[in-house]
C-alpha cells in the first residue's frame, strides 16, 4: 500500500499520525504542510478522539527539514515569515485538546526533535538518536525548541544541548527527563498504545481541562517563541556559516565555520 508523505488513521478513540517518507528519513518538505494541516483540522473536529500518537515509518521518527529540497531558499526578505509558516501547522500539535504521545521509533533530529517536544508524553527507542543539531549547521534553532527545551530539562542542560548541537541516545534522553520511557525499538508503539488506552479510560473532559491547566500554568506561548526563532533563523540562513554547515552535511564532511 502506498501512503502519502504523512497520513492519519484512527482505531476506536485513538488516532495515529505517521510521517511516511522513509527513503528520505521522514524529513519535512513543503508538500507535507497542507496535508499535515488538514489532518490536524480533522483531529480537532473529532469529538470522540481521546488520545493521539505521532510516529514515523521505517527506521526514523523524523529527520527534520529536508535540506536537499532547499526549502529555505528564494524567499528574500520574507524568509522569517516563510519559516514561521512552515512551522505553524506543527505548532498546532500543542493546541490539540487531547493528549499527544510521541512514539519515537527512530532518530528525531532538528525539526523532528522539535515535533517530539511539542507532544505531551514521549516514548523513545533506547538506541534512537535525538537532538537539536542546528549549531552544527550554522543556523539558529526553530519550532520553538529554545523555548520548550529549558522547560523540560532545565536551563543548564538545554544550553549544553543547544550550544553543542549534540545528538543523544534515547537512554540519555530518559536519564535527563526528556522522555517518559525508553524501550526496545520494537516495543515503542506497544508502550505508546498502552499509554493511549490508559488515558482513553479517563474522563475525557477532565483530562482535556487538566492539559490546558498545565500549559496555562507554564504561560505557554509557542507562537511567540517560534516567531522569534524564525527571525533569528532567517538571519543565520543568510550567513556563510549556514551555507558551510548545510553543505558539509550534504557532502558528509566536517564544517569549517568562520563566524561570518
């Protein structure tokens, strides 16, 4: 069966969104945006839904933006707006009334890592690689990562991960409290489904109200944070270091950053 690049299915009261570009590590491109937006709209309209799971096909959760597609090019002075438009449908994950579980079956890098942070609960494969590698590409983080990460693991740990661009394993993510569970790869979805089913047995209105109470108490404002990141990311995309960083990634070599 052939699936679109991101698809949705529902079983009883549990929905599942799957990134399905396994040949490109489930990276995100502009063709996926309207599809994802429509899925989120249908999820919001489903009054019977109790929990949502987001996962990836193949061996990867999501490898972030598809840099080979040149998604950041040809926007001139409006690049910051284009970047925010790119992130906006994914930011809507945090606005869903129902709890969202990230079933991180494989690597979650860059924007893919950001998507896991937008979810309420995270289950990861022990050997999966996770991280915000933006600094290693010469660009600023996006998708409100610099806003969410300190709130999950503390400022010092977030600073270390952001400044180094370090990639960590699922086991390391569990040790620092970034994820709820780290399991064997083949058990990730089973654990996510078990959690979703447990949530589904709770009173839906109470769960949804408590979810909103949690984030209201944190003064959660992802759009404001993502807008600031989009402006900074747009500036760094115009720098020589970004061209060097992205080029080195695609050419599989060590970058030579000059601070320009």
